[in-house]
């Protein structure tokens, strides 16, 4: 018997957390576009009340260019389709997801068929208390909420492939056991981590520390705890603990699929090529745009490092296929969604792509003059990067304004770039590639059941021509977003 994804989605009720995030927006748009007869989509939005949640729904989803194809395709029935979207004010860091209306909670527990948990703070060095509340305890709260949903078919959790830490070689699609660390240090106690964070806040407040001082201290604590247990940053540590909490607290009869994307980039094809979430950017995009702006001429990296990039629409398609395959089948499966094994993109390739693009399509400076770029210099340590950066900024200040750049401005620019380099260093020098055995099996199951993986639910990155994608889609997208942002200032 075939697996009809569109038919499966008909008359289903889906809860989506993190609904205003980059990935979730594309997921919501795709579901509505392919199946306008979905019954209902509860979109959990961080807001104080229904009015502010509804406002965020319209401003951050419906009114976006992303929904233009949907508006065109379903113009006559658009109103009734958009009525399927229910903005729910809530907060995953709270019990019951912060849904205070008891009648609404009962309705959700009764009606929800599928939960897609996409909410997260993705800042690599966020405050430890915030990252724990959202990424770790948010997963616990979603598991407890899911267990109350009497008609739940499955729960899909969006994690990150980099929960593996700084490993090398082939990294398997392997689950964490509770308390496991990536470096074999003493057992990780999630509750102890929260007590440490809460204790630090208490001590600092007793000392009348400023909000800024508290924020700095909590950021440092998160990075310290991550490195102690073998993770490069607060984000990956708290996401790994989130996976542990989710599995530990979820009812055993609920089907769970964890999707671990790698570095997510702009849309490859749907709803149109090149859509991304504005400015500022992170990781690859951040390096590219600052290079194009003449802010950096070097960065940490190894030409042979594999940047595991994956377009966001491919991640969404993998999510949808996994969602349907696992529905009503109690199971636990992890899927790496990336390209390093099937279609590796090397840092050296990225160097050439950005050089060619910004040579042919230069950004302009504040005087309207084209910014000239040379090939990005790759260095293998923060010390070498700081040396290159200092020389570059000193040269530029002399060239542009005859020594008028102050020492304080020079130091601020260098410090900012150094912090970014330290944050991105684990990825710029990453030596691992992600096994995708489970993801390949998912594609095989879908093909065997008649799913159209060529056009409707494609997520095979081996088809991507990286040079064409970066030159025609990704780099024009980030350049356009940067120009739009600057025009608004």
C-alpha cells in the first residue's frame, strides 16, 4: 500500500513550537501549500497574550514574502486556509508550554495528532539559564505535554547534528543516554546544571551585580560547562541535554523522530530559491557577508574541512516524510540531514565561490564605491587570525582615512571578529562527517511506498551542484538581505 503524504495530512491537527523561527515558517508554509485541508495548526508563539501572538503570526509569517506562492496558489480560498492557523501565546520554558487557558489546553490534548518541536535558542553562547530553560527543559515540557495528547500519532523533534561535539571520522546517528558526555568526563547531571546556573544568579544578585554583569557571567558559565563535558558551546550542550530529557520523559508508546540538521542554508527550490531569514547571519553566511563587506580578509579554517551545508527546504521535506512514516508506529529514530557524506562541500570550494561572486557582484562602501576582495586567507589558529586581522585593519585604516581610525575602534573591530572566530572555530576546523544510514533508509522507505522524492518531497543533497547553488541562490540571497537591511537604517 502506498504512502500518500498529502492524504495523510488531510484533517490532521499539528502543534508547531518555535513557529516564528526560520525552519518552522517554511514547514508551516509547505504544509498549507500542499494540503490546505489540514484541520488545524496550533502555532506556539512567545507572547504575553492572544493579541500579541496573533500580531506576531501575521507580521512574522503570513505577511512574509515566503507565503507569496501560497497566496497565489490558493487565492480564492486563502482566508479559510489561513484560519487553520491558531496563534497560541505560550513559552516552552514553562510547564504546560505556558498555555494558561485550561479549556484551550484540554482542546489541544484532545485534538493534536502531531507535534513538531522546533523551538530553540540557537545562539552559540547564550546565557546558560536561558539556554537550559529553552533547549533542555523546553524538551522536557514538550515530552510531558505530548504524553497528555490522547490522539497523538508521533512527535518530531528538531535538534542539530553538532550535538556530537568536536568529533572526527564518521559520526553515527546515535542516541544519547541520560547523563552521557562526549568526552567521557564524569556523568552529566541535568538538574545539577540548572542548580549551578540558579546558584550563580543568586550569588550575583546578592552582590548587587548589574544585569550586564549577570549576563556576562552566565554566558561564561555555559561555555565553561560545555567545554568541561566535551561540547564546544552552550548551544550544542543544551540541545544534547534536551534530547536526553525528551527521551527520558516521553511516554514509551509515543513514536519519536529526532531530525538533526547540519548547517542550514537558504531554500534550494521551494517555495522559491534563495529565501532566508534576513540579517544578521550565522556561520557560512556571516563569513561570506563580512568578507564581501571588506570587514575580514582571513578566517580560521582548513581548506580540506568539510562544511556540511543543507538547504532548509530539504530539511523540511525530510521532517514531513519522517513525520508520516513514523505516525502510529511506536519507535525512536535519529536522522542526520546533511551533505558531508553524499555531496561534500570543502572550505576550499567555499573560498572560490565567495571570491568569484563578490568579484563579479561587489558590494559597495558608504561612498558607493565597489569593495574589492582578494581570496579569503585561511589560518589554523586564533593567534594567527588575530595577527592577520590586526595587520589588515591597520592597513585599511591607513589606506582609507590616513590614521584617523582610533585605537579604541580598531580594538573593538578586532575583538568582535575574534569572538566570532572563537565561536565558529569548532566548525571551521571540524574533522567529522555525518553518517546518514537512517536518512537513506527513510528515503528508500518513501520510494518503496510511492512518495515523489524528485519534485514534491526531495531531500537528497547529492543532486546539488554547490557552485551553481552558491553563485545563483545562496550568495545573491544574503547579499540582497544585507542591502535591504542597510537601506532601512
